[in-house]
C-alpha cells in the first residue's frame, strides 16, 4: 500500500502541473466573437466547430472582436487559424494598442486551414482582440489560440513586427519578419577537428548589454553555450534601434578554438514571407574571367552558393531578404540557398566558402584562430526589406562601417579619365601617349571634372623607360591633366626563374602553391603577398611610379593575393583573406596617399578598404554585347557604389560602332558613376568626332559628376541586364533606357514603377538629342537596335537639379574650396588649399543652424549629413585668411 501511494503521488503531481500548464492554452472559436460590418459566419467542414468567420475587411468593413482571458499579465503567443485562397493580411488590435498587420500566405483554399503566430502582451483578466483589414479583404478566421511563452524562449525584437525567437532548451532559433515566421529552426555551427553545433551543448545562458558604435545605439544579445566536453561557443545577435535587420556571429572560445568553417545561421526549413516572381541572387567573388551575376528563378529548384552576399526577392513586389557578410579580413563567405518557390530546404550563411569557379580556389579554406584561443565567424547581416534594392544598399553601407577604410579619404571630385588598354594596348609608346594628351587638351576641353582629367597608361607602360615615364607625366601635368599608371602587384607574368625586382630572391621562392602546384590564372602566376621579396618588389615599383610623378594607379589581378595557399611566408597568416589584407595594407602604405587608386580585377567586397574606385565587371570595349555584359554587374552589383567612392564601367571605347552603340557604351559608364575613355586619340578615326560630341555633353557629364550608380528598375534579367536604370539627383530624376538587341523596340515605362507620381505632368529632356517632351502616367519610347537614351525628369519646384549647375558660378581651380559630393548622401567632404577656420551648416528651409565646427585649422574636414531630411542647405566656410565662401548643398 505504501509503495502504491508513492507511485500515485508523482502521477498526481504530473496530472496537476500538466493540467495547470495545459490550462494556459486556450482556444477561442471565431464564431463566438462579436461580428460587425459585413462579417458573417460561414460553414467549413475542415474548421474547428465546422464554422469560420468571413467577409472581414473589404468594402463592407467587416470585423471580428474576440475576448480572451488570462490569469497572469505577460507575453503570449497568439496563433490565428485562417483560410484563404490568396495572400492576404489581418489587421490585429490587442486592447487599445496600435494595430499589427499580420501577413497570411495562401492556405491552399477556402476550406484549408493554416496558421500564423504573433507574440502579444496581454493584461491579467479580460483582453479584447479585434481583427479586420482597412485596406482590403482579410482571410477567413477559424479560431484563435493563446499560449503562454516558454521561459526558455528569449525574444529579441528589431524594427517593426520583427523578432528572433531563441530557444535556450534546444539551441535553435526562429526569425520572424513582418510577424511571419520566416527562418525556422536555425542553429549555429563551427568545424575544426570536431564539429560544433549550438544544439550539441548541455548548458545555454542568455545575457544582454548596451552597445553604441558606428551602426548606432542598440543591444547586444549573447547566447553562451558550454558542456558535453565541447569548446564553449557563443552566438551573438546585434540589434540596433530602428533598423529592420540584425547582425549575428558565432565564436569559439577556448584551447583549440580554431576553425575552417563557421556559420551563425543554418536552416533546413525557411518560408519566404512573400510570393510572386521569386529570384535568388548569385553574386560572384570577383570580376575575373568575364563572370556574371545571376538572378536565378525559384520557379524551379535552385541550388546555389553566392559569394559574400545574396538576396532572395519577389521582382514584382520587390519584397526581399538580404544575407551577407560585412567582414572580410579572415574569411571568404558563402550564402547557400536550396529550394523551390517560397520554400527553402537549405539556407546557410557561413565563413569558409571555397569553390574553384567562384573563389578560384582548388583547395579547402584556411583555418581561423590558429595559435589563439578564439575563432570568430564573419559578422553577418540578415534582413527583410520592402524593396530588396534598399536592402542591398544597406548591406553596402554596412560594409563601409564594419571595416574602416585603410586607404586615405578621397575628397576630390568624381574622376574622369582615359585608359590606354581600350584601343592602344600593347602598342603604347611615348609618342601616342603624348598624342592622347594633346587631343584631350585641345579637342576635349569640356571633358573635365575638378578642372582636370586622368590620362592612364595601362599594361605595356614598360615600353617606356623611366625617363620617358617621367617625361610623359610632366607633359600631362603641363596640360592641366593628371598622369596615371598601371600595375599588377601580386602576379608574375613571366613565370620564369629570375631575381625578384628590388630584392635578391628568386621568383621560385615567392610563387604561391595550391596542392603543391603553382596557381596560374589569366596567364599569370600568383605570388605570396606576405613574402619579404614581394614587399621589396612593391616598394621598388611604387617608388619608381612616385619618382616619375604619377598621380593615379590602376591595380589589377589583386584577387591572386586571396588564394588559399598551401602555406605563406608569414606564419601568422593561415587564410587567403588574411594574406590579401597583409598584401594590400603594405601596398597602400607604399602609395602613401599620393595617388588615386583604381582597382580592376579584384574581390568585390574585400577591396573596399583599399581602393577609391573599382571596375564593376571584367574588361569591356565598344560593342553592345560588352555594354550588356558590363551592365549585368551593375544590375545586381550597383550597391557597391556605397562600398567604394565610385564604381566604374571600364574604358568606354567608341571605335567604329554605330552612334547608338556609342551612346549605349557611354551610358553604361555614366550610370555606374565615373567615366574612363579608351579610344586611340593619337590617331584619326570616327571615334574622334564622336568623342567630341558625347564626352562633352554637359547634361550627361553632370550625371557622372554626382558619382553615384543608378539602380536597376527590374531584377529579373537572370545573367543578362535590365534595360532600364534610374537615379534621382537633386530635383531631377534620370531614367536610362538601353536596347541591347539587333532590332528596334518599343518601351512603355510605368511612372509608378519608377516611384514617380503617375498623375503628375513632367517636363522631360532626352539628354543626347536635347528633345523636350511632356510625360504623364507612362513614358513611351522607341529605340533602334543597339541604342540608348537618357531622360531627365524635372521634379518641379524652384530648386531643380543638384547644384552641379550652381557650382558653375564658382569656377573650379586648384586654389578653390570644393564641397563634395554634392548632392550628398551621408558625409559631406570639404577640401581647400586655404586653411579652414570654421564651417557652418544651415537649413535653407528654416534658417536653423544645424552644425558649427570651429578651430578646424586644416584644409580638410568632413561633416555628417546622415540625420538631416531637408533637401537644401547652406554651407558657410570661413578661412583663416578671413575669406568667406557660401555654397548651396543638396541632400540626395
């Protein structure tokens, strides 16, 4: 009897506490609530109670008011059981709080029930929950379920309707965007001699701390994991006030904490919170081998790994998710996506990505954390955006904040220039180089920015000896132009054994090996960027260029420095990105702030710390197919305009192409942000006259002077390119339309799709022809084969374009103060040959003084414009000599 009683007690306790816990889950049938407007009760055999409430929202303003009761005030899960044949939303209002928009996917039909869950705060006792939709029809509602939130669940809220739901019991987490569970059962992992996962630990604790850094103010959420004989792991979530996205990373801490793979997010079950024309974006690691971006259609199964960043989006509605690494000093990052339609069977954001076709590696990723007690993954950005293009731009800006620039700040105007590889190539000589200078000086006087242009000698500059190089540089300067040079610092073209320039070491000692073999790509051989002889070679060559007086350098094939090698001379280096950082920092140190740095073939993201401007794609010349190739990279990589000062469409060669193809090629340069001509202007041909027309069109050049790349209007071109790009600059809105085809084509562009008011009548100028037209609702145009146009929409008001026009009141000379860029996005840079005493920024609309900077005592200063919303400002600068200059500044 005694043993029976003891046996009964735990059963009774289980029943008591089990029933108590179960009582926290309460079902409320929709049909028992209060209905108003057109809401009504409908039959539904698959529903609880065989009934549901329909006609919510819509033209009859139907609504449902339910009362729910809980014994304890707190946070609860509210699950709505609904049915709908198409995606709809419920507007849900708890008590007197603001309404929450709850997106609901198609459940599969009006008699098929699905669920969606949102976390709500409830008062002790009675609570009211109202459901309707004031902007359309809501789904039908079967019932509501209230569930107490488990104490092991930690919710981290960010933005509006977004949260991370971390389960300390399991080591997994869900991510909700717009109140929709999107990333499901995600976990963290790291691989060393052992595989570590956040689900394998026995103990997990949660802590928070305040943060305030370059991203703003916010909260750092740390999950610390230990036990099971494993090296302790942390997963950190960084959430910032008012941001609709978060950052995350995982860290191993302890003896043996080194890793060749680390991921803070792996999920085998994700559901996109949108539908439509779904795309998964493949982004290459670099711009070598004529590689292309690819917007892969999720209408069929996609299995891809993108480099550093990816977006999954609906091209129709533009909603999208963005995933990407914002740190590149140690890792190559991959974004693995596998799925069909809205369902992803694999989503993996990880450091340790190698793939020969993408990263050029033929062996595994190197190890991070060797010789230390800490290994950290790259910090990842995860976000949902109503416009995926906004998300990609936020990603670009995040990179600029996360890894500060190593190169000096560029405060001069957008560079315009010419490069010899466009046409002259291996025939480069002192004579034809000077001939180009003469042509630009005499016949292209309107092709200037900041009163100058760069004349850049590309490969085969070594056809000239050192005295001839200096003669060329001096000659260019004498004509008011700036000389540029070219070099590939981390490759060997000869691939023969000899002494490394500037050293006493043989080349065989510095060639990079993968799997015991030399790494040859693009006809050249990679060299170890950490080797002392490589550094001596860099110092020697850069010394030659500086002695000759060059003011620009184009660096090329620098991705060879990022190869995962068998070993490096520097024993502290164990990954390709660590080697790349060592090499680029040394190169930058040798340049010593003396030159504009232009990167050609290079890693997309990691190069951002070391270059002012970067070519967006591989080599391109004169043909319409090359224009289309270049704009594939612009279509999906334009956001790099926020990683670099400028991105570039390569040398714009006119040659003997049609006028339409010439316009298209020039347009491809303008909408990237800089201009670099490429024809042989030392000789006579059709290109001379065309250049005088196209490269002196000031309406077109004013776009390039802004220096910011255009956005694609569409993101559904696969491996191709959109035909329409746009950008607002001050009071003008620009639209570039390109026809890559061999036949004429009619274009009808809906102004609403562009973000313009379809009911407004716009005065529009086509910049190549000068034609003026009036446009309302849609822009209609017919383009011939291989042709392009640029339309400039006047947005109205007394202040029109960027004050590039206004700046003409103040002719630019080397002695003048330059506010730059103008229009400005985030930072306004001031540069002068005078010593600045103070600067004052005033709102043109209100007259309010926004910033006063005193005791500058410098020729350079930067002002943050990030927090200002007005379009127009007055900048007043006082110099130490007492002179005062006033400029109008436009916020873009």
